[in-house]
């Protein structure tokens, strides 16, 4: 593949907030050429797919395999409901197509294993969308790799999204039915808070846990072996009604005697002036780091500023471009992507173990 | 005027310098330390009339010259000295943990009640202006129900005492903010050389609340670091030293320095002790509070480390899960 010809990209279902396909499209080496999905999907899925296709002035085909073949696709972007992520990724890989997939990798670790097998058998590249190439995280990596703090001993990530997810916990009146997960997620599409869209309810640990766990994995280079977790629905009626967490804490035991922790939650829009508090605390043998993932940022305040507008805006971050640059290089050279299928699977397994620990109250080995 | 005897000179100087200019109704009248020269030096600075090197001398020969005692002593001796002070009718402010065992802590509390003297456990962190502001926002209802407490504290190596007993301040903060004993406790410790210098404590509370404590004693010599975040159902408070640093440029990378507030936690705590004495009421950190923290430490944190298991509160005691 000549570097002068962009990779032809198929978007395989784009039912939730479209930041991943937009991110792919933002890089000059990738060109969206078709949107595709299975014909038997419900109308609301087809509507959203068609709308995205119209936005890019590209066709929408209700046949995934046909689209992959007909449009000479080299890359697939998977942005469906989480429960279909792996199936679409496997089918793309089996068609010889490289894959960029939205998070979470899957709702089941066994599905992740299918992706690994398909990707490795086909010899294609796979990347989970992630935040590892944000300036603050890269700065932490640079300092750690330079030996500035010596050998790693502990790493902690706080990952709080200051977003709402419908009415507060305890607000449901007697006699009112529980909030339906899928319908609530479909309604959240309007403000992009629909990362959990699908029939299967998912808590914050499952939906967003990949981000901080990917930081930890990249910065330490280590596998998580055992976890102890607490999970709860603390903020939102939606999560309480559907038995999933909107707040979780996980203690991590990793290789080389390194430990860590993760605090994650959808803590409500009132709890931070911006997207939320995302912070890394790293302890080494010769020093320690406190890193705010949001920096560099600029504070902007003005009269009649909408309350929903972030007061601090991140600057100097080109995450989408860097991720797709990494992916392009992986395709060109065969080098691993920044978050490949095996890493995605390891993170999914850590999340599963944490959820089990939250249920049992015991430490759980990561399998 | 509440007349106070300080037990333990070195700690006293650091924590009570300037007390007379801040607390008009409190006077430091005596300093006791095994090193008489140290006792005299500190007494001089604090304008105390009496410096002695024996606790017995204070009680036997000067009992009518003070009303209350602030006890800094190693853990095995603390409770014994506190008990003798209480038996002599003196109010006591004692470092945490207040005793080497829960039973001794219970005895102390009962003795203080029987003698009708005030027993207060020292946790100056509760009076630190930033943490007091977090608590106030919680008590005012601004944060709703507490869901997650995240604490980091890093400092340079200390040369005495078990690592896990140094986290009583974080355990007390968690107990104070959640207003209950944790229902689950899970701990991990790590060592750089022979002795552990890193501790991670994971707490669960009834109703789903949780806390994570990261305590490290391995920072290079220099300023310590601490940070506390309390996430509640309605709002979140961030008492984060990362935000509260100033920059000093002297070439190369700038130094990040913390600006100390003018209010001092130790003096605010002493003021509360004095108020409790005057008002004849239970102090804000009582013997029962000290007992609770000791129970978390001895029945949950220690055993969780030893057994490599989570501990669960069942029927008033912690059992392995």
C-alpha cells in the first residue's frame, strides 16, 4: 500500500457517539468510503447509520460482507453496541481487513479471544480506541522511561467523568417502572453520553475502565494478576435499576510486586467544572509523580457562558491523529498498535475479575 | 485558664509553638521529657514555668499545678500515662492510636467517664482547614451521601513504628467522613528493602461507600504530599495539594512548594480540647472514636495483611472473608 493512497475505511455500524469514526476520518491517510451493517438490525440502527453516511456523503450498505468486498476496504471501524463489537471485528478480520474498534472490547472475555484468534490468523492489525497518547500520559511515560523516578512500585489512576446519566438514584416514584437501559442510552445519543448503548446494561467499569487500565498497562508494561474491588450504583437511578455500577474502586496486584488502584465513576455533571478529574499518581523507587491528564489546558470564562461549557479547555492534544498515525505505522511496518487485541483482552479480563470481586467481596485472580 | 502539661518535648515544640498568642484561655505550664535539657528548652520557648524529666515527678509533686495533659509518648506507654493522669483527675489529649490494644482503649474510655474528665484522641488532620472544609461541605448537604473517599499521602522514611500504625489518621478520616466503621477492609503492603514502606488500604462501607488509601513512606527527603477527594451523590470536594502549589524558579525545573495556611491544625485541635473541658462535654474526637480506629487497625488492617484476605465486619468484629 503506497503511503500516498489513503486506506479505504468501512464504518461497521455507528449507533453511538461517533467520535471513533470521526477520529479515523480526521487523519489524511484514512478515507471513509462506506457505512455498513447487518440488514436485520432495528430501524433506529439503520437511521443512525444512514445519518452518518449522509454526513460524509458515502453510501450505506445493509450487508457487511458485501460492503467489505465491494468497496475494496482495507480498514474497518467498529462503533456498534458493545455486544456486537467482537462479532463485527471478527468478520472484518476474516475478510482480511484491519480493525479499529471502539471500547469496550466486548461484554464477554470469550469474545475477545475470538478477536485475537481472527486477527492473528488473518495477520491484520487491530487497535482498541484509547487515550494513551494524550500529552499528560505521554509525559508520564517519558519520565518513567527515562528513569526519573526509578523502578515503578505503585500506580494509581482516578478517572471520574463528571457526567449525568438521567435522574438521580432514589428519584423513581413508587409504582414507576425501572428505567429501560437501551431506551435511556438511545435518548442519551443527543448529548453523546451513550457509550453504553445496547441491550446489555454495562457499568462504568466495563464501559470506561479500558481507558485508565490502558494507561496503567502502557506505563508499567505489566500484567494485572489479582484484583480487589468495590462496585456500586451511587449516583443514578438508571444504574440502580439495571444492577450495574456507576462508581467503582479496584486495587490491582501486578507482576514484579507492583501494585496499583483505579477509582472510576460517572459522578454527575455538578461534580467538576469540566469533563471530570483524571489523575495519575505514580510511585517509584527514587521519586513520585502527580500528573493531571487534562493538562495542558486553558481556562476561559465569559459573561453568559453556558453552564454546560467546560471552563478549562484542553489544548495541544491531537489524540485522534496520533492514534491513527500509530495505526498507519502498524499497517505499514507490522509493528504492534498502541492497544492491540491481546492488550484489550487482558484489560477486559481485569474488568471481569473486578466485577466478580465487587460481587463476592474477595480478591479475584485475573484469568 | 486551662493549664496544660505537655508530655514529650520534641513533638510539643513543633506543634504548640505560639499557643499563647492564639489561645488566650490556654497556658502551657509544664513540659516533661526524659531529656531534661530538652524539656527545659521547650518550656522556655513555650513560656512554661515547669520542666521535669520524670512523669512521676509531675504527678507526685506538681499535681495541683495543671488541669490537663497532652500526651505524646510511644504507643506502649501512652495508655499507662493517660490512665494515671485520668486517675489523678486530669483531662487528657492523647496521640493516636491511644492504646496498644482495644481492651486498654476501652478501659481508658471507661475510666475517663467514671472520673468525669475529658478524654480526647489527637487527630489534628480533622482540624486541617482543607479537610475541615471538605467535612463542612458534607455536613451542609452539598455533597450528598459520601460514595468514594480517595486519599494519597507520601512522605520520607520514618525511623520508628510499624508502617500500618502510621495510617491511623487516614483511617480516622474515613471513619469521620463516613460516620461508621468500614464493613470490608483489604490491605496490601510492599517493601523496598526489608521493611515495608508502602501500604494500600481498600475500605468498603455499608450502603456501597468505599475508600482507597495510598500511603507511601519512601519519598526522597523533602516535602511530603497529600491529597483527598470525597465524591458524594450530589457533589465532590477536592482537597488536592497538586492544585495548592506555588512555583519557585531558580534555574532548571521549577520547584513546586505548598503554601501553608495561617491556621494551624494543632492549635485548632487544642482549642477544641479546651472548649470540651470548659463546656463539660464529650470532645469531637472521643475515646470511643479512638477505639473505633484502633479496631479497624488491629482487627482488620493488620489481619488482612497477615492473612492476605479481605476482612468483613460481622456482629461487631472483623472476620476474614
